[in-house]
């Protein structure tokens, strides 16, 4: 995995390329599962024929490669968010109580700013102070530890008002900051909960959590929304009682595991570039957790260390935040040099934070969108996928036209599984949806004659979400 503790990554990857190149060319290993949307399966299989190790132009010293987002792409739902719940429920922290308020407010531009009526007119400072005070009481009772050594007390602390106050308000802050502030603030904010831990402790925590959730999520009823409430009357509370709801469930589908296997079998390398934390994703891609095999490296959020333990500061010296334009910057800095500056042939994504890296590389032939009925820039690419479906565009034809072929895979979050259609049924909803209303409008523009490159390049104006965009196919 890519990380400061894995400096031999480049050497190992290059060695893997050369070793794989010694294998004789074989017929492509095709996707078989009937739960793939048919056009998705057909397009990925076509890519294996065009670029795999049986193709005429295959070069084992410069293997084609794929880059995947992880949360809501490789996984169904969000591993970082699910880990946060596990961390709170099990009180797995290494933050001294006198530092918790500072951790919960790290990076927030103005902790005293009114968050607006949707958040009760509260401030980060007020809610963080409540959470930190409750955490201090839990810590004093000996409930808090970075490892699982205090697990015997779990039933007692989860029944206590101290835990309910801390857990509900810490999780409330995650949603409030994410809803009211830039992603450059909210994405690293949740990683500061690992302050004081060693990289190994974070990895072990994530591995333990995901092993548990992988089993629990095999039951359909596990997939639901949960609500936490802080006590109605808690001594010293400044914000008063709060409640917060979140999604429960996490898995990696058999189809996604099949895709990683097929990529490896066809001579592709596979990377993950995630806005979650490096040790969290490293644990998630361990084969024994979700059954994923064939991941060659990970780029993800990384914090600075002091004396071998994380501090609440992002490590910009290593690479940019792995969200938005930072994904492209990190891929270009750390992955492209391993492939003689060639971009990924295949990309997989679900949301706004992926738009740059899945549209800016000229070498990208195929992009897999996991449908979440987005109304942001990912929704533009979902509309493009359906437009290209209507034109029956092949991957080869798209490449010849200087385009990326986008395809759209649906799934049902109520139970966590793929289905052979492009629609998504979001958790808690009773019917599937194909596109957001905004994306329907973008699809109509394409049908009325707007060209695909023009629509994608117009993304900054259409959504107002992109702070930096170099343009469709701009990285040669």
C-alpha cells in the first residue's frame, strides 16, 4: 500500500509488472455474474479484449491499470462512516481528555459561527464542548482505550448518559460540518479521531470493525437507518438534547470482487484512491475482510505523525487531500510515474469527489459509475452513460472518437446488492430511481445535440461544485 511506512511500494509494483509479463498471453477472463447491468458487463469485457494481456498492443512492462474510488464504489455504503460508529460504540480512542475539544474543532474555520436553522442555530464550539465534557467523564471511568482492552465495560457505558451525550454529539458534528463546510474541512476532520493512535492501531481497529460488519451485513435486516439521541437533561449541556440519524450496513458485492479478480487475470493493475484514511482502506482491501483480491496499491488521506503516533494535522508534504482535484494531483504524483506517465485505462466512481480523476485523463477508456442518483457532477457522467447507451457506443468507438465510455451500474442499498439494471434504490426508500431531476435535464441536453465533451467541460457552470477543473481529457 502507498504510505510513508511502505516505501518499497513502487519497487514491488514494478517487480509485479515484470513478473506478470513473463506469463503467456491467454484468452480474456470475462465477467460472468448475471447481476451486472448488461451494458456494463459487455463494456468491461470489451475493455479486457482491447487492453488485456491477450491484446496485440499489450506491454507487460507498462501494464494497463484501473483506479477505483472506495466508499460507495468498491463498497456499498461508506466504510469510514461505519468505522466511526464502531469507534464510538467501542470507545476506541487515544485522545487525552484535555485534547478532545481541540481534536473536535481541528480545521474548522470559525467554531463560533452559527450553523443555520437546519442545525438549530448551534455552533461547532458549543456542541464540541458538550461532547468533550462527556468524553472526559467516560475517560475518568476507565472506559476509553485505543485497543479492545476495556470491552468488558461496553454494556455499562452504552447504557450511560455520558456515552449517549458523547456519541450523539460527536456524530452530530460529523454531519453538521459535512453539511455546512467545504469538503477540505469535513473530509480530514473525521480522521482526526485517530489522534494519538499508531498506524497499526488504526489498521487493527478498522480490520476488527470491518470483519464484524461484513458478517453482520449479510443479514438484510441489518441494512437500515439508526438514530442516536443525547439525553433530554444532561448536567452541564450547553447545546441541549440532539439527535442524529445514520446509515448502517457495509459490504463489497460478489460482482465487485469478480471485477478485481478479472482485472488481475487480464493483466491489469488495480489501485484505490479514497477520501477515507489510509489505514482504514488498507484494512478494507485485505482479502480476508471483504474478499477483495488484486489491489496493487492505495492512495488515501494521511495525517502527520509525532513519535510514531498520529496528530490532528493532515500530511500535505506527502500528497494532497485525496478528494476532488486532490485525487488527480495525488494520482499524477505517485501513480503515473510507475507507468511512464500514462493515465488509468479504467476508473470507477460514485460522486462529486471523483469527478476530476475520472474525466481528466486522456488515457481513460472506460468509466464505471455506481449509481446514487446524484445531482452533482457525478450526475453529469451518469447522464452521459445513459446517452452513450442509447447510441450503443462501444468502448472501441468511444476511444476512436477521443471520448471515455461511461457506464452506469445499479444496486439496492436495502440489503446491499447489485442488480442487472442501472437504477439505484437508496437505503430506506421504497422504489428505485434512475437519475436525479438535474441529471434528467443534462441527459435531455445531450439528446438535443449538446456534445459529450461540451457538457462535461461545462460542469463548473452547471453545478457550481468544482473549484478547480482542468477539462475533459486534459491530462495527456
